[in-house]
């Protein structure tokens, strides 16, 4: 029910609520208007008056939707009655609030929600009682682009079941005015196993990561700048390093990232790197410089194909293979056994990525001469992914190389 005219929205709401078969089959609801949340908050959160009948009709029917698991509300204001009705759903698992003005409730139904995402939220007065009520049941909490303004010191409840925390902090505004609140959140979520951090964390210090943490996702610049740090964390098993848009300064990163990762996360067995195609060999250097990494996954995004990426990189005057000069500086101890690539291509034919990637695997990664994958490598799995676009279905091609008992490499193709 997004961006619909008031009359059409009401027709859809009535059709759902008055048809038992439809009512029982609804699994996800999206209500609100897509817009830019950087605009004035009072403007984007004001629900159009003519949409009230449709919204109330649909929201009041939510508790009767037996298959409903997700509700996503966008750029609107909620009444106490509407919020209470949503939280009363006996089957709802996931609530997403995006630039929504929520009221302060004094009474809540029993907590059942397991997942909560807050995007571009600013009023802590309404959010605080909601989080406090849901704290005992939440297993997943996500904060994106929030900038909470509180009239009194922030108080967090403990999160005894929280397993995954995702926090994207704006480069302009901090999520919490008191930067120590992130450390407190780690302390109260003492059973967190998965932590995803992105955005700006300059001058944000945390006393320690949760002892239960096993999987960390972080942006490359946060790691390289040491925006916040806690010393070595040997308990971590899996590390994912992402990047912002733009080229990595690869020569610098080849000297910094391998030792940074090895020093701070010496126990990781799995490493994921989001890189440009031209940095593929450098990513192998980083992985093989670690002590225990057995699985490396590369996520590579391209617009028109890897062949175009290679030509463009060369045209700009950059060196195609920057990894080789750095190999002699590395002891390359990691027993890398599995290499996985997700090549995500937004347009043009996927075959434009398949051919150059296949050549790279055959000639550079598996070759007995160069052997960038190392002697312990047993499998290479590549997925070429073209996401679904308007009127154009998505497409996936797969290639797999497997080392036989005799030491020969065999290739399988999956269309």
C-alpha cells in the first residue's frame, strides 16, 4: 500500500479484510510513502488525511492475519490504537519502522516480536518504552541512520535473547549523543554472536566486544582507521570486510589490512571481502597472510561485466596485477581450502563476466606455477548473479572447480 491513491488504497484494504482467503494468506504488509528521509521530519512523518481510512482498516485487521510475519511502516505517524493493534498480532515476527512517529504506550500486549529494525528514527521518547517492552523477546535488532534525541539520559534494558545486532551510523549524526552508549549496548546484549557495523564510528570507543561474538561485519575504512578498537579478539571465527563506493587504495591496503586482520582477529577461519575485480589477487594475499583462514569469499559488484572492468582499470593507467610484488613479503601460512566468489552484475550479458573470471581461476588461482590459491585449495565456487529488474527476471550462472583425489581439477557448470 505504498504510493497508492487514497481511494485505491482503501479498495485494496477492504478487499483484503473482507475476503477470508486473502486475510489468511497475507505474509507481509508495507504501509507508507517512499520519500527522502533527509527532508523535514514533520513533513515526511505526516500521514495524508485521506489515507487514514485505508490505514486504519488494514491495521485493525492485522491480529486476524494468521500467516503474517512482517510489517514495514514508512514515513508516517501512528496512533496508540494502531501501534497496539500491530503489536497484538499473535504471529508477527518482524517489525520495521522507517521514519515513523510512534506514540508512547503505557500498556503493551505480551511481547512476541523477535526482530526489530529502526531506520531514520529520532524520537527516543516513543522508542524507549517499545524497546524496553520487546527486550526479552528480541533476537535481532537493527539501527540505521538513527539520531536519537532524548530529554533525559538513555536507559537500556538487558537483551537476554539478542543474537544479531546491526548498526549503521550516519556520517553526519551519531545514533546516540553519548558515544559510550554503543559499548553499553554490547554489554547488555551479552549473547550477541553476529555484529554488523557500518558508517562512521570515528572517536567511538567500546570497552570490549561481547565475549559471545563469533561473526563480525565491518567497513574497511573503519578497520583501517581504527575508528574504535578493543585490542585483539581471538574468539572471533568469521570476519566480513565491506567497502564504501569507490576504488580501494590497493597498494596501501595490501600493506595494512593483512597485518591488521592478523593482529586483531587471529582466530578467524572464514573471511569475506567486498572488492573490485582488479583487487582479486590482493584479496588472496590478505586471506593467505592469516594464520587460520580456510574459507575466503569475495563479493564483486560490476555494472557491465568483468571484461569491461578490466579494460577500464587498464585505461586509467593502473597496474592489473598488484598482488605479485607483495607475495614475497608474506609468509602465506593460511591453509586456504575453499574460495567462493559472488559476481553481481547489474546489466548486460552475464557471459561478459563468466569468461574473464574462468580464465583467472584457471590461469592464476589453480595454476601450479603461480598458485595464488595455495597448495591446500580444494574447491572454487563462483556464482554470477544478475538481480531482477523491472520486467526483466533475474539470472544466475554457476561454475565449480573441485580437486580430485589424484590432484586434478574438474569443472562443473550449472546454468
